[in-house]
C-alpha cells in the first residue's frame, strides 16, 4: 500500500486535483498520503496506512533528508528521490525496498 500511495499521490499531482500537489510521509509503522507541499500531522485530508504489525520501515533515506516525498505540479517529478526499506520484524533479512526516482516513478526493487 505504501507504493500505491506514492503512485496515487503522483497521479493526483499530475492531474492537478484540487489545484494542489501531493506527497507521502513515511514513519516506522505507517505512511500518510497528504495534500500540499508540506506534511502536517493534523491535516484533515491525510490518508493513513498502518503497516501490518509484523512489518516496519527499517530505513527511510531521501535526498534532502526528511521522511516526505512530494511531487511537483505539471511534471510529477520529486526532489525527494531515495529508498525506503521495509522488513519483517521477526526476520530482518526479509526485506523489500521501495525506490523513488527523481522523475517521480516508484517501484519495488526485488
């Protein structure tokens, strides 16, 4: 669902839904899709996805630091390219890496 939130946020930005840009905020136990250029934990439009209790984000690493990926209007690009590593809490060797490119494309690296 983290990947689908990234894809949806980029799509909403490209279609200029509500004339806004969109992004995704990452935490150890959840992602939050948000509207606007910056994340606010109390914004009414936020859409939170909690990871299953067996999964955590063990690493969040984006250009410029922080834990947010925000997409640019018109292009769908981002300055927040990087990776998020998800892992099983019971077996840290079992991981999936979400990759975000500067062009705004996101995918799971196998």
